């Protein structure tokens, strides 16, 4: 009987030990499964694509400008761009011409006066031939008519000054035209875009806010670009006008100086 109880006790101990071992194994497997699920979740989150806001932030201003330009439509936007290109081409050409026409009038007047006192009219004319710019051209015309009298030389200076002023202002009116034309084209594109937006609303038969907002946004883009073109060209236009005024003032001062020099020369050399 004792042996029977002993065998039953050993069997019970073995059974309890087996149960404990199985429970520990199950707990270990459960912990491992939870770790694998957590790792897979983290991996999936990391593999998700970045939000669209990050992609928008990575775009440069030139890319956004190009997209806006395309959204505005090739019709009016292309004409506005053409106004900008032509206006900038004329403005750059005028700026180069005006900078080349700018001379040191005081130095030129001094050289002409020295040549006039030392070598006479022909020497002064040679100095004007070797100098570029409208002031030198006016000096040459006045010296060329000096033999006919001071009054004739003065009239020649005034007449040729008007010719030189016309050369300075050449093609400037086209820039002012493009300044006025660009926003007008933008406004026209906006009006036409609004009409098309209302046509879409009428065709849809529903006042959809997204449809209205999209049509108005596209319509307003032409106005924005037209105003940008006008502002850019207006800056160049004001610079060109200021440069022309400066050169014209120099021409007027130089003309007065030339008449005074010729008057003094005639008084010193009555037979000249």
C-alpha cells in the first residue's frame, strides 16, 4: 500500500512539473509573438510614404511658378509672357545704348576748349570725332557751323540736339505699351475665365463650391502674372527715363558751354 502511494506521489509530482513547463513555454511563445507583431508594426509605419506636405515643401519657387503658369492656360498666359520677353529685350537694349552714350561732358568741354585755343576749329572738331556720344555729336555740329556765325551755330546745336533726343527715346514707347498691355490681358483672361466657370456651373446644374473656387483661381492667375510683368517692366522704364533725362540735361549744359566757347573764340580771333 505504501508503495502504491509512493508511486502515485511521484506521478503527481511529474505531472505538476510537466504542467509548469508547458505554461512557461506558452508564456515564452506569447512574449515572442508580441515582439514580432510590434516589430512588424514599426516596420510598416516606417515604410509608409511621406505626407504630401513634405513633397510640396521640397518644390522650389520656380517649380510652383511653372505650375501656376500652366494652370492659367496657354492662351493669355503665353501672350503675357511674350509681353515680358519683348519688353525686357527693348529695355536691355536701351540700357546698353544709354550707358554707351554717357560721357564725361566736363572733360569733353575742357578738351574741346583746349583744342580750340591751340589749333582752332579743325582741332576742336577732331576731338569731337574721336569721342562717342550725343554731346560730342552736338559739339561737332556746332563747330562745323561756327564759320557761318554764332546764331547759325546755335540753331544747328538746338536742331541736332532734338535729333539726338529722339535717338535716346527710340523704342521707349513700346515698353510703356507693354506695361499697359500686360495687366489688360490679365484682366481679360480673368473675365473670360469667370465666364467659363459660370458656364461649368450652369452645365453641372449645381452650385458646387469646389467647382466655383477652381474656376475663379484659374481665372485670377492671368491677372496676377499680368501685374507681375507690368511691375517688372515699370522698374526698367523708370530707370531708362531717368537715364535719358540725365543725358538730356548734360546735352543742354554742354550746348550752352559750347556757345560761350565759340563766342569767346570769335572775340579773340575776329578773322576766324
